[in-house]
């Protein structure tokens, strides 16, 4: 009986250790009896778990590397975008489906008398421009949201009497769904003045 109880207790301990994550404990048993077969099964299970753990560790290391590479790439892209947005003289802006600003550049902030673009977040054209001009911009953006068609090279006058050339396009997410609009506006007043002088 003692000869049977001892290996049973040993295998019970091994099973408990395996369940707790200890995969280094040796599994002893006799090759020709039932306990030996059970011990072999435990040893096989332990080896299989160790193999799966090594595979998961390898996959985790590869995933960490990919995440690090992707993070570095996103940081590079953000740096390029931020540099472009900071230095381009044209007004660039992104809006949600309710035509609220979600991102804009310094050129636009300065054009409407703000210190920095963050002051525009969550606001609309109605907060900065006359009702008629803001309504026109809002209607253009809502039409883009409904049709998915861009508005290209529209000439319009601002409250200061300057002429602006504006293009707006649908802003889509990674599934292709339209989540807002983005646009770029350029001051073409010198060109319009020159055209008028030629006509005169």
C-alpha cells in the first residue's frame, strides 16, 4: 500500500505544482504500470505547457517590437504633421459632424485673432464669424457629410474684405465612414486685386 500511496502523493504534488505554474518539478514514475503511464502524461503535459509558454514569449517579444516600431512611426508622422501645421501659411482645420473644430493650425488661429489653435477646440464658425458667413460654411460642410463629395476651390470674401480660396473634403475613419470634414483656406486677396486692376 505504501508503495502505491507514495507515487500517488508524488503525482498529486506534481499536479498541484503544475496548476500553480511550477513547471520545473521533475515527474517520476514507473514506465510499465498505471502510475508510470500517469506520470508520463503529467510529464508530457508539463513539457507541452513549457513549449506553449516559449511560443507565447516569442510572440510577445515580436509584438513588443512591432508596437515599438509602430509607435516610432506614429511619432515620426505626428512630428511631420505638427511641423507642417505649424509652418504652413494657409489655414487648415478639421471638424466633426457638427462642424465643431477638432484640430486647426496656427495660421487659422492668428487669422481670427487667437493666441493658439487650442482656443478653437469644440467651437464652430458661429463663435468667430458673422452669422451669414458661418451659415454658408456650415451648409457647405453638411452637404459634404451627406454626399461625400468635396468642395473644391470656392472663392469667398471674409468680414475684413479679403478674398479666400477654400477647399473642403470629407474626413473618414479607418473603416471609410465619414466622421467630419477638413479644409484648407488660402488668402488670395492680392490675386483678386490684381485681376480687378487688369479688368479696370
